[in-house]
């Protein structure tokens, strides 16, 4: 994650603002809000600004994933070039489905919100879509999960733990 954040900051420095860099990092799978907040801290962006940029950046891909990824995957599986990649992505995502499938709204919220490797809004939305969880349930759970992840990463990266102790 650190090398990806470094690539974004070095490559885009001087081309776009540091706020735009953080926003873009928050939209990228794997990095998402967690990477955006770490980059924001490293770039000296104030906490509130960083939170807004990262939350909005992380939310933007979610409705598209929830609504369109299954039809896109189904279409791509009809091509010999993309079928293996799509099946691998589905298998990897569905390997993490247990808590989401069992608890649906709360499982998805916690899956997205607990900042561990392999979790987050992209993977959570993909699993929700593949499990056919209705948009009306999946979207709010994902947004609340993003907000939970934001709070947790704020505490860890901006040192807010002292406020609560």
C-alpha cells in the first residue's frame, strides 16, 4: 500500500493538487479510504478536509459496483480472454462472503468498516452484488462501513486515540 501511495503522490505531484491526489487514491481498489487518509496525513492535509475527500472518493464507485458489476462480469465471462480473470475475482471475493451472507446489513457494514487487508467498499460491494443483496440494503450498509473505517483510520493515523483516553 505504501508504494502505491508513494507512486500517486510522486507521479501526480505538481499536476494536480494534493487534495485531488487524496481523492483519487480513495477511489482506487485496495487503497480506498484507508490509503487516502494515510496519504492525506503524509501530505499534511487537515483531518476534516481529508475525511470529506476520502469518504466521498470511496463512495463514488460503490453504486456502480452494486448496480453494474454482475451484468458486466456475466458479459465478460462470455469471452475467453476475460473469463479466467472474472472467475478468479469472483472466487476470491466469494471466499470472504460468510459474515456478509449470514448477517447481510451488519455483516456488510462491518466487512467494509473494519480496516483489514482484503476488506473495504470495493470488495464488500462486489460480494453484496454477487449475493444479490438489494441495493436499498447494500448501499447504506456500505456507506456506514466507510464512515466506520474513516473513524478507525482517523484514530490510528491522526493520533486521535489520545482524545478518548
